């Protein structure tokens, strides 16, 4: 490929994707709303662009083969705060991708699009949406947008329903963990698979306790290697007694399923900011 665009490049997950994506095309354009992301990899350039501004996104995607769209507000928040980056931003990405004749959008969706399903239920890639938050609702909107642009306009999309791509710090993460190595493998398969149409796949490692089923997305060739069970003994020994009445423990969406609409779900989680450093 000649050119890949990565949005959300200044974020924690984006920091791990920049280097491998820079090796998959002649040019990688990383983008975010910060002024600068520091040292660049060979073949990488940086452009600051606001997802909520169509003209900036349209210009960003000019002469691009694929966009890996990881940019958005990353937490539950009032609807008005999410409207620009998460809802309008998604439209701007897909419409600009279509107008610029891109081949595919690789999208960082989330478990929160289906977060209200109980953890006792194994969920596949074809279950109906069941969002746990305004944040999850934005993921539903974007997935439906992706399906519509494929079916009406022939723009391919792979929606990665990422669950917990962070250090394992809770019993929930024993089933939801996505390691950074497996994240890179997942995105790589989403980019280099010859034909994808519209596809959904869960972003999760090869965990013994995983509660999702990727069997209908096998054609993408995603074969995760890491397993959170290596952390189980320590995590479970330190965990408080579980409460089956707590939606944060009973639902796939974790804390996002229990917070009031508009309130942070991340604040209830022990996310370690271990973004990749140069």
C-alpha cells in the first residue's frame, strides 16, 4: 500500500500501532488533536486534525488506501461531549473515506456496543446491539454506519470490538484482556486480509475465560497467542468477594454497565497508562 492513516495516534493503543503500521505502507500519516507526538518512525508523518471537522478529515484522507480509525473520546461522558468526536467524527471518517475512494476502514469499536449482555452468556459477532452507555451507543452508530457504507457504497470495514486492552488488574480482565502483541496482530490481519466486506471481530486474547465467540470471523486469520490465565492466581487472591447483583461484575461491559449515563466508566477501572515510549 502507498498510504495508511492512523487516527488516535497520540493515545495509548495508538502508541503501539504506529511502528507496525509504518512498515505496512510506503507512508503512514498519524493524526490526533495534539500539536505534536514527538519522534516519528521512518515513513511516518504527523498531521493534527479534529475528527469533528469534515474539511480537516477529508484533507487528511486524500490519496489514502486505508484508515485505521482509533480516534475518539475514550470514555463514557455526557452525550453532548461525545457528539463531536465519536458520532460526527465517525460520519466524517466514513464519508471522507468514500469521497477519497479508500478501500477500507479499520475501526476501533468496543465491547460497550454489546456491554449489557450478561457475562454468563457467550456472545458472538452477530448478536444485536445492546449498548451500556452513550459511549457504547456511539460504537453502535459507527458499526451501523460501517455496514451501511459497505452495503450501499462498497466501502469495506472491519470493526474491532476491543474489550480490555490494558494491564490485567481485575478478575473481569482475566476474560477480557487483549495484549498489545495481540492488538498489533489483530490490526495487521484487519489491514492485510484481501477481502473483508463488512466484518466484526472481538479484540480479545486467547483467554481461558473469554466470554465472546469469534468463530464467524475466522476468515480474518486472527490467532491470538496470549492468555490472561497467567495472572489468575494473584488477581483472584487479592479480589474481594464477588457480588452477582453488581452489573459491573455481571455484564460484559464491566463498570460501564453500572455507572449512570454520562458518568465515567474508566474512573471505576485501574487502567495503567503504559503507552509505548521511544
